[in-house]
C-alpha cells in the first residue's frame, strides 16, 4: 500500500508519455526473473511476495525488480563513485547489511539470484543470533540493528553506559541513532566504544574475505554508517590491510558512495535500459 501510494504520488508529477517503466530495489533474497521477493529478514511477513506482478497489474507498464543492494551498486557504477569501474563490490550499511557485486560490468546474480548476501556471511560461528535465523552473521555485528541489539544486551547484563542514559526496555532505545552511538564512543564510553570497534573490525574481516575471493578494484560503502566518514574508513582500511592478500589490497579502493540515499533509486531506474536479464 505504501509503495503504491508513493508511486502514484510521484507519477502525478511527471508527463505520462515520459514514463517508460518502474524500477524497484527491494530487500532480498528474491527471484528477479519471476519478480518475487522470496524472503526479507527485516520485513516480517514478506515471503513469496509477487511484487512485480502486483505493480504491473496496477500500473500496466514495464517493471524491473532488483535486489536493493544490487540496485545501489549499479547506481554508483553508472552515476556515482564507481563510474568506469567494471569490478566492484558495494556494501549497504543500514538497518541491515546488503551487498551488490559488479563483475566485468554486469551485476552478478549467482545461480538463482541469491548472490551477494554479504550481510549474512558468518564472521563468528559463536556469535549472536541474526534476524535471518543464523548465528554470527556480519549483520548481527555491523548493521544499525545489530549494533543496537548488542548495546541492549550488554545493558541487560548490567554493563553501564556513561552517555546513553536509559535501560534496555526504555522506549527511547528504539529511537537510538547510529550518530549518537558513535558520538558516545568518541567521548570514551567504554560500552559503545567496544561495540563500535567490533562492528568496524567484523566489517573489515568481511571486506578482506571478499577482496581475497573476488579481487575487486573498488569496494563502495553506502548507507547511514558512512556518515561517520574517516572515523569509519580509516580503521576499516587498516583491518582490511591486515587480513587481505597484499597483492589484492594494494590496488583496492575502499570508498564511500557519493549518491547519498539515491544510489538504489537511480540504479533501479537505470536497469530499465538493460531488460535482457529481466522478464518484464
């Protein structure tokens, strides 16, 4: 209903004949050929949702459905920091963690469109439970929800924060922002400092793994955590440098995307011009 409302509202601002279709970036895993969202860990109840059919029946035009992180990767590759880069990996660092992989100038989907679920690679076999049901996923450590959950659990264990003044059941906890968490860590709050350091470290481990496997030219970071700029990038690059093969790390660029929150939107729209991999 919300998606429909937003499309109708935006559609009313355009000349009808200028619209060639609708590109959608959706959380995965999904089946892009059939236009179905298989399962969205952070959207309760979203299983086997035929989103493309729903939208095509309503708007009667071309619909492209793509993983939101793939769309962001494509957006940065076409219009952002990755222009001209044919081999790149994109990490979307938001509520969860997504991934998009570009190989030889094309989005890599894998055998059944399930590739690049980077947030669900295991970085600690004994780690906390992730929303996907697994344990020790990168998302459970380095996403916004993972960082907040780890703070909440530490407070439940009796560990105090010097700058975050609420208990683990306080409703204010739900509105806790990454910005305030990073600020508390910078001020020397041991609770948040340890969790932020671990979040960056595990993200670095994941990037090093991807660097050793795929040898990309560039790793692009997008999403809310990137607002921390060098406070994120500098320790992250050091972690990757420690763990990746030197020959792979030396030419690698780890950068923040430059399209702000628009990478996924622009990427999804641009995919309307390469319909050969989609059933429209």
